[in-house]
C-alpha cells in the first residue's frame, strides 16, 4: 500500500514541477529575471523531492 502512495506522490510532484518551469518561462517572457530564477529553483527542488519519492517506491517493491 505504501508503494502505491509513494508512486502517486512521485508522479504528482514531478508533474507539479512542470508547472513551476512553465511559470519560469512566463516570467522570462516578461523579463522578470529574478522571479524566474526563484521559481526555477523551486521547480528543481520539487522535482528532486519527486525523484526521492520514486526511489522510495522502488525500495518498497520487495
């Protein structure tokens, strides 16, 4: 049961990070470089957490 929870959470986090990257592109289009950098850092952080959740799901496979 925990494995499925980690898999779903990993997919949601990796998918949610795409939102931050899209927002970063929107800020770059408006030439707001500081905001784009901050949002991009948040996106990288979210995708890193999603990667760790996916790793936990693989460990729970046993």
